[in-house]
C-alpha cells in the first residue's frame, strides 16, 4: 500500500485562522471610528469586513471617502493598533504543533493575508514563526481579497499548480479568493463569520479550528496499491 497526498502547498489566512485577533480588530475599529467622529457601525458589519484590505473596508463603511479622510482613518487605526491591540492576540491553541507536524511531512506552507507587511512581520516575530513559512503575501504587495493575485503569486514563486494547492481561511473573502484562483479551500469556524455563511461558498469542509487540519489532511490521503509484478 502507498499513500498519495492530494495537496502539496497549504496557504493560510492569518487573522482569525492562525491568529486569535478578531476581537482586537473589532475593538480597534470601533475606537478608530469614534475618534474620527464616524457614525456607529454594527459589530457584525465590522466582522464581515475583516479579511478585506483597509481601502476596501473603508469604502464599505464610508462610500466616496476621499484620500485625505482615508489617510486619517489609516493613521488613527494604526496608532491604536500598535499602541495597544497588536500586543493582545496570539496563536490559537494547537497552531504551533499543527504547523510543526505539517512541516515534518514536507508540506510547503504559505500565508496570504489582508494585513500589511509591517503588521504581519511583527506578529510572526511575536509567535516565533518567522522561519516556518516558505513565503507570504500581504495586501501591501497584492490586490485585496477576493482577487486571486496573492495565491497566483505564491503558486508561481513556489512552482506549484492550483490543483496541488489548498487555501485555509475563516472568511468568505478567503474562499472566494481560492475559487478565483482555481484552488480548493477549507473553511475554519474560528474567525469572524458563521459556519452557515462559510458553507455557502462551497469549501471542501468547514473545520471547528485550524488545529483540526492535520488529522483531516491525513484522512484525505489517497490510498493506492502498487501494481503486482505477478499476473494471475
């Protein structure tokens, strides 16, 4: 008996998938909106926008926002985030062990996130995961999800075809990005959106959390029989 993997490259979202940061992002957004005098935004709307780039998020809450106001919003948000909220979140339980196990099995590991490069590097440094991923893409280098460009760039850099790649994320933006890139996807219910909403995008499976990925991948390995040299 031999086993064959369905995927070679695993691409993870960051916030809400590997990093337990959704509550901090929501609170930082509320503080920012209050400081600039913006009308209140429903928490569910903020949660639903997590995973988009800052420009796309601002456009949702303030259609027609000019560059001057956008720059102010970004400055206020980043000031609050790095002063307080960036120190709060950390990895979900079991993530370090899960990633180590996948690395031992020689999977290629990558990140595709709506975070900026500076924020991601700070998070990776805090989590001591700087060397765990073969490559990463942020919204600073690629268009916002659900554009497929982050995934296309990652696959091109690592020389992996879409059929050998798997996206793991907690939002419809992640799943739509995967579909736009021709990549299969796994949803995790640890982030900002409900299981029902995620299932509406047709992921292969919706896991409780990303720590369940290792056992699930093992269950997906294809078993093949080596052809016998003997003929009946």
